[in-house]
């Protein structure tokens, strides 16, 4: 009997180890309802332990509620200013690209499910006047085309990026005259390569004409392109993108010509513009709404204020999928971003706080309230290496982009749009550069204040029970 | 199983939950820095010394549940860690006296370190990152292991005598 029991226990151990290492494996997906039910047991335990947690005073010095309210107002104003500056930075700078077009501002909400080449964006108003096929740009660069209208009233669109397999754009070298013989078609990644840590792979060129130069900048030119099935208004819409940049021509050994993109399509898309004809009927565009003031926040009770393992920086909150909370949702306390939801179950969620090794954020830095915001892209948690230290973030960058940030003095960090549940403009604690390493820069943040009674989670539509 | 034994298991779950909550609260308050023992593990060592394999595994799963309830680590990783510890302890019992205070202290320190390494390895696998165990674990896990060893030396036997646990340790007491 004991040996049979031992065998069963070893089987259970193997199953648990398998789930811990590969929770998305197919057998566990099939057993997901059972796993969800079983994982409810630990949460009952958390609720049993919660009275003990709540009866004890918070160790960190909490600011007065009046101070918190004043700070929340300041943060809200700073967030407004930042979002305005981000949209200003995303507008085309060249006068010829600004004329004859209507620019509909949109903010990236996240990637479409199961496709890294599609992003979901939200306009600042409804989708009036927007059609499939309208070009989407960021500054002077072509990004992709509208591939679908997801929610007309909320202005939610799907955009297929130029890295997608199905997107083809007519192009010409920037120095060639429009309509000249030297033409090419751009679209998709070279040999279907996916992005790596050292940068976005080049875009593929199709059927370049014989006189295509080996170097130089390439811009969109749809004048001579025959778009698949494009006619009438769709063809006219495609022409709106003429003149917007695509990238720099590079010759890769053994691979021929390709196009080096100048935008990080993975974490560098935050604010975009949909190009519309001037007579599209959209009128004056509304300003984007401030996420700190909208109604998409759910108050959450803290079930566990810290992970029992000193190597992790996280907490457990009451509130889950039934409250509209999903993985990746932003978590605020004291008016500042303190972390993101790591895992959301039906009625509770795990939160990775700033510094936790599993935390990933897309951030914008601003050295002063009037300075130009610098989109940093993806930044990773680096822990407090010792308990009680300030949280650290690691910004992997191969460029000298950090030189835009002040050395020695602190600067402001905000969330950027582009990831599910993380809207642009949420302020973080002030940061400073603490180390510059081989492959990136380390930021040290002032320790965020966790006020147990003031924790809010970004939520979407509530899931039916 | 008698009603008393069932009640004892419920008490074990309750005590485990409260100890895990206390561990979480102590870490949040930074009262002792990273010198916070793995209290569930210490309690498991305290009760497992007197239990047969079946109740020992049940106790490990209950205490693992309690620990996972306040943790952001995957529950399956925590449960696997506790179950592995229970299986290891029941195997060790054949050769060594696990009720010996010094052995218990040593065992708690080593197991706390292995448990922390396991959780960190799981996390590294999820992130797709390579884990350099020495460098990554050095700052905090060693201190947690030391605290667990001291807590087991001083308090494991006391924890096993917490109210409600008596039927658990008496009725399943292994034959000498």
C-alpha cells in the first residue's frame, strides 16, 4: 500500500512540475477548469489569513489622504500634458505630408490575439469616416493599414502592420521623382524572421526594378502600384500614404536588398494617426481621454501585501476576471503605477510590482515638464537585489538613446500605450539612471507607496460568471 | 480517518494560512529584512517527523496551498516543492532521526534553499532567461535559509504542538 501511494504521489509531483514549467501545454489547457478550481483552494487560504494582515499596521509611512489627493491632481495634469506631447511627437513634421489629409489620432491598445502583425488601436472619438485600407502613420513613417473596424462607437480599429505577410506597399527611393521607373514593393519581414533582442528584422523587398539603388531612403509611392482588389475610394485612400517613409535600403550578404525599419514595431508603437481624405466628415478631433480620470478602474482589496519569497516583489489582490481584470492590467496606488497583473483568476489576481523580475512595461521618460518625451520601449523589472532597496528597472538598448536622459538628476517616467491593460500617461515614481551597462541602462525608482486602502486595477468588460 | 483527524487537518490548513500570511506581512513590513523563515516548511518539518507517508503528503499539500495563497509564484510550483519535500522527508525517516533538533535545523536550511532555487528556476523558465544560481540566489535566499534553520532549531517542535494539531501527530505516530 505505501509503495502504491508513493507511486501516486510521484505521478502527482510530475504533473505539478509539468504544470509549473509549461502551464500552457495542451493537456493542462484541457484540464484548465479543474486547475482553476484547485487553485481556488490557496485563495481560500489567503482569505483565511487576510484578517491577520489587515489588523497589522502598514510599516511604510503613509502620506495623509489630503496630500495624496493633491498629488493625484498633479499627476493627472502631468499625464494630460504628456499625452498631448506624445500625440504632437507622432504628427508628421514635413509640411508636404501634412497637407491634403485629415489626421485621426489613435492610441495603441495592444496586439490582436494570436497575431503580432496586427495591433488594436482606439481613436479619440468614434470610427466615423474611417474605412478599411486607410493608411496608418507615426510621425513621417508609414506603419500599416486599417484592416478592420472592431467597435464603431468606441472607435476601436485593427491595424495590420507593414511587417504582416499580407501587406504590400508600392515604394520608391526618396530621391527618385514620383512615378519614375525605379520602383519596388515592400511588405512582410525578410524570410519571416521575428524580432530579436538586438532589433527589429528588416522588411522584405519584392521585385525591385533593375535600376533600384543599393542604398538610400525609401518612401511610399502607391501611384504606380496595382493594389489587390483596390479600386475607387480604397485606391484613393492608398494614395494618401504617398511620401511617408518606410526605411533605409541595406544590402545583406547572400540575401540581397532589404529595408531597415526605423521604428520598433514591437514596443515602439504608442500614438498613431489614421490618414483620411480631407472630406471624410470627421470634423475636429477630440482630445484623448485621461486614463486617470476614466471609469475603467476597479478598487481591489489587498489579500497579501508581499510575496513570502524575498526574491519576488508582488502582492495578491481580491478581484479577477469576473471584475473585468485581465493579465497585464495596470495597478495604481496613490495615483501612481505600482505594477501590473501577472495572472488573473476568476476572483483574484497576482500582481508583479515595480522591480519584480517578471514585470515588463513600455515606458516614456520626460526629464522636465516641458521637455520632449522620449519613448523608451520595453523596460524590464530588475528587482530590489536586497530587500528594502528601491526598485530597479532595466532598459535594454543598443543605442546611445539614453543620452537624452539626465545623468545624476531624477526624471519622470510614464507608461506608454501599446500593451493590453496599460494605457499611456500613467505616472511612475521619479527615477534616475543608476548604472549604464553593456546592453542597456538601469533605472532606480523612488520606492512607490503602497496604500492598502487605495489600490486600483485597470479593468475591461466584466466576464460572465 | 476519524473526525478528529479531519479536524486536525483543517487546523493545519488554518495554521498554515496564518503563518503564510504572517510571513508575507513580515516581509512587507521589512521588520527583519530578508531574514524571514519559510514558516510553512518549518511547520511541515515539525509535523512530518511524526507522520506516516499518506498524512505527511496530505499535510504538505495543505501547507503548500496555504503558502501559494499569498504568493505570486505559480501554485503548482509551490505545491510541487512542498510535496517533493514531504516525499524526501518520508524517505529520510528510514535512515535518520528526523526529530533530532540539529538535523531538523540543518534540514530546514537546506530545504528552504532548494525550495527557493526551485521557484527561481521555474520563474527563469517562464521568462526564458538563463539562471546563474550562485549570483541570483546569493543576496536573499541564503538569509531566508539561515532564518529557516534557526526557526526550525528553536520552534519546529513548538509549532507541531499548536492547538488543534495534537490528533494529527498522535494518531499517526509511526511505530518505533
